[in-house]
């Protein structure tokens, strides 16, 4: 059974009981007030990207659209806020693709190991027709995919030792996102994957519930994981981007011109978010190294070879196989 089986009864009950003041969307001729969720702290590039979108939307709607950004898990962790977004309790949500994997098959593709050659290749794919196809997959599940933000290259880090080969990670307890794809990736390397929300990782590393985790430099730094897991091994095994979605229930209540303004503002926030991401990645790397993190480069070929079964498990139908092939062939 999937670890992401939706708790539909509980969520529907919560929506039914929600008082009007808890519903994120409120529209009138004077104002359209929207709530946006993010687990990252204020100042993080994804948070700032949505703020850029909010500024553009407010200007272009002559002040009618107001987006309030709730950062730092103020509205909950990604899995829970995503379900609330589907039911219209939250209007906008910046989330990783992983919580959508078991719901929207297309969202598995960008997270596949060693799929993108580099970040420029990822940008080219996600900004083009394939990216639009992946975003459109969310429409069938109560969500409108607005744009994709960067999440850099994810690498392994742990509190035990440098990871130089798959043998070094064998048997380690590694935190993964709550997604069957990420469970399979760690199992392919011989690790013992432990799914948990982002907010629990620090204490799990500190107390030895897990030995390690995997993520990009900005998250490793922002969540202070470098304090309790000093070995950062540059595997760059996934370059899965982030997705900004809107509740279809909230979106459908908007006048057509306001829908267009929101879509355009989201798309136009991407270049600014990417600039912020590059700067934050560089500063985060400098900070963790100064704090004592031990970086090590790895030969990626053995890791990529070990991940081959993941493609067999998650890329089964012809449409997804063709999408993977198109991505590999893309300039």
C-alpha cells in the first residue's frame, strides 16, 4: 500500500468543519485574498519567489489580488498542506514534487535519479513543452500547476562518514521524502530509508533515529542539519525542481482576467527566483564549510548504475518512457 494514501475522510471532515475565517480564498469586487504555504523559512528563494509573484499580481490587478505567504511550516508540512490545497482550505502551495508522486504520475519524472545532465538541461526541459505536460497533470487532482522553481542538486549527508560509493551507504538509516520513489532510490543503494516530514529531520539526526538525509545546500544550511550531520557527499543524484500549485477550487472562483494575471505573474517570478537560488546556494555552501562540514566529491557512475532498477519500477507505461527519452534527447 502506498505510504501516501490520502486520509480523505479526515480531510473532508476538516473542510466541512472549517469556519469561514479559516478558508483561504475570499473574493469580492474590492479584494481577492489568497493564502500561500511553504515549509521553508522567510528569505528562502522559494518563499521570495512567491513574494515576487504576489507583487506582480497585486500591481497588475490594481490592488485586487493580495497573496499572503505563510512560510516556516506555519500551515503545516508539505503533505498536509497539499491535501488542504486540493480541498480549497489553502489557495497556493509551493511544494516539492515528491508529495505529488503517488497522485500525479508525471511528477515522478523530474525526480528520477541522474535524469538531468545539469541545471541548464533541467531548466530547458521544465520551461518547455515537457514541463507544461507535467504541470498539467495536476489539473486532474484539484490543483493548477502554475510554475516550477529550482531546488538545485540533491546530495547525501550524514553524521557517520563520507559516502564515496554505494557500499558506504549500505545499511545506513536515511531520511527520505514521503514518496515511494524516494524510498525506492535509497533501497536501490542498499540504505534503510525512513520517510518523515522535513520538520522532524534535525532531531532525528541529532538523536540517531536516522544516520543521514539528502538535500541541497540551501536546505542543509537553512534547516541547520550541518550542525548534526557533518559529512556532505556530492552525489547530485537528483535535480527535481519544486512546483507552485493553486487550488482548483480557488482558481475557478476567479474572474478570467484574474486567472490570467496569476498565471503570468507565477511564470514571470521564475527568473528572479533562480537568481536568488544561485546566490543562496553559494552562500549556504560557504557557511556550512566554515562551520566544519566536510565535503567530498564522488564518482557518480556507480550510484547511477545502482539506481537503474528505479526506472524499471516507476517508468512502466509507454507515455512516461517516451517522456524520459525526450528529456534525455533535449538540448
